């Protein structure tokens, strides 16, 4: 249903996907921390960095990292297309049976996220990192207000049963993608992912993880981003009906 490629023979067990937009200040350090966490896991892995049309030194740094580490793979495009577009590109490239996605600034530490997601996925299909239920460090009041308001909207529109949908830290089984039809280009792709996964009957759990708000990689305009998120989220809500109808039609055809 998704159009994503299946898992290759001899593929690593884990694929970590990291979208990047103007991350020159943090990406080297984040790569080192991700690699260390994966080495400690004892699992075979690949790290996929997706360059979303960065205008700084991010592409050059990623090329340098990939040249030195055979476990690193790159996707990318120019100009900037949005987080959702970048995620879909990386999903298509990922070969692991388990995919873990992280933000480039590692607001949730890799050394905490990797083992927590692996443990959660022993009994679930999707594990969502949550800021709430753990300590928040230096998280600006305005962002907290917008975040809580948006989560309230998501609860009303989708009834996902999740306390947090926008951290960007998620672990899931590769097979989940086969049942999804992701189309969003913005950050609302996370809600689209969770809503479709829930419709498809996958088990979704939350994992409380430490959160540190770091502005080293830059800050987005809260007001502008909120308008884009609202517009995109309403589009996802409308599209969910189509997704539901398509699944029903496929199930009927499969039952013949």
C-alpha cells in the first residue's frame, strides 16, 4: 500500500533515520552520539541522514561522515521540501527491520532512546517518545503552550490516546510502513503516521524519555510553524477518511 521498498536480504536489524535542515552546529556531535548508542545496543545498524535542502555546511559535513563510515547512508534534495517529504525519502531507503527516527539535535538523548525503543518494540509495533512524564529542561513557555494546545487538538480530532505526537523520536517495525499511505510534506506527517497506524490495527505505545530543548541548530518561528501545522493537520484529518475507505475496499477484495 505504501510503495516503500521491502527489506533487503542481509539488511541490518536497525535503521536510524535523521532529517537534517541547517544542522552544521550539531550534526557531527549528534552522529557520534547516535553511533555510540547503536554500538552499545549490539545490533547491526545503518544510519540514514536526510538532507532537506540545507543552505549551510550540513551537506558537506554529511558527505564527509558518510565517506568515513560505511554504516552511514544519505538521502537528500534541494530546495527544502519539508520534514514529511524528507521522512518519506528516508523510509524508502531504510533496510532495517526496525526503524528509529530521531531529530538531529537529539533533544531526546540517543543513549536513552535506542534501548527504550528496542525494549518497547518487543511487545508493540510503534513506540512514541514522549516529553510528558519526564523532566523538561529549559523548554520555553510559549512553545510549551503551543505544544499543549496542539496535542489537545490532536486528541479531539484523532483520539490517538497519545500524550505527545511531535517529538520526532519514534521507533517502529518496518512492516508498519507497508500498511500506510503517507502523503504529508510537513511535520504533520507524524500525526498522519500515528492515525493511519491506529486505523490499521497496529499496537502503539508511549515511552517517556528525557527532553532537553536545545537551540543550537536554530529555532523555527512558532507562529508561522503553528499555522502550517494546523493547515496540514486538518488536511490529514480529511485524508484519513480516504485512507479508511481504501483499506475497507482492499479488505473486501482480499476476502473474495
